[in-house]
C-alpha cells in the first residue's frame, strides 16, 4: 500500500513497469494524485516516494501515464477541478531507491 497524501487517489504505473524488479529503473515507477497541487512519484520496488511533479491544481480524479515511444518521454494526464493537467516527464528521470 502506498502512503499517498489523499485517500482514493488516482494512481497509474509506468506503462512499461513489469513489477518490483522492472528494468530499466526508470520503468519501475507509479504516479499518484495528491491533496496538494502535485503528482507524487513512487518506486514500485521499495514503495517509497522518490519525487514529485508540481502542477497548478490538485488532481481530483484519475491519473493516466502514457509512454511516448518516439522520444521515450512519459506523459501524465489528470483531471482537476478547473480542467485537465498534462505533465511531461523526461526519459532521463530514474528512481533513487536502492
């Protein structure tokens, strides 16, 4: 269980995540909505928060992660009270979990 900052938070895994031992390391990520205006990033190997992405408004619904094959970037989409937020994560992001 992930200790997110909001109950019933929207959550999605990296589209290439194959589980706790997913490789390369940048694929073993999960993304969760927060009660604050940010998206929380978790490592699915150690289940610890390893980062956050600041956004304008808190996400109040689902979070969806999509992989852009042409660039290797991750695109995160979430619903807020004032519309939709789209965040792009570079393909160089990796986890710091042991």
